[in-house]
């Protein structure tokens, strides 16, 4: 059976509520989650800090979402971004939707002259996209084996990464 076509597109204003629903559902059973991902996306959107916000559609319904936002580096390297959250509805996981979102997002990020991207995530998943643990590049409070970076020009910054303050959003 041929899998349904996945359409990746920019989010629209009309997508905000469904993105929240998809995000809540995607992270609901993850033990490593603080279950604040939907608040992070809303805070990034409110701060106009969503550099890229993409949705995945299958059969006309939004089933996935991915966000990129700027990060600050202690060594002042410019044009680096954070990837996340990435959300796919549980019934659509393991069908290539997250992969399609990430690949399209990274391609678009490169076209924006980004120098690289970093994230906190599962080691087995993100390595297949070229992300790696980088000695000397740290995200305080996160074990190094869960912090990844991907350089688009072969050079990695050194020091601490600071994600947008929206990543502290908890719905309060």
C-alpha cells in the first residue's frame, strides 16, 4: 500500500489551534517531556521568534509541526537556530512525517543563510540527519549526549547555547 502524500507548508494563522492540539498529543506520553511544548510554540509565535514554522498535512489534515527559532551563542557566532519542538500525531508517527518536516526545515533554513542548527533530542533519531554531539558546545542543564548540533559550513561555535526565552514558557 502506498503511503499517503505528505505536504509540508508554512503555518498560517488558522493553524495555531491545531498545532497546539498536535503538539499536546505528540508529547502526551513522553516521560522526558515537561508537557510545556505547546506553550513554547505559542510564546515563540507571540514573540515573533518563529523563524520557520512548518506543518505536515496528510489528506488535508495537519498531522505534524516543526519550529525553528534563533539561538544566542556565548562566542557570538551569528545565524544559528534551534530546532524544536517537532510534533507528529501518535497515529502518524513512524511514517516518515517527522523526517520530511526536518529535511524540509533544514533545507529552508540553509536558504536563509543559517550557519547551523542545534537541538535537544533523542540520540538515535537525530544522528541520521547529520546532527552530532560537539565537544565544547554546551546547553546548560542538559546532558551532552542529548544536545546536538549541525553545521551548514563545517564550523562549529564553542561555548554555551541560549535558546529563546520562550523555551521557559510553562503556561503560567
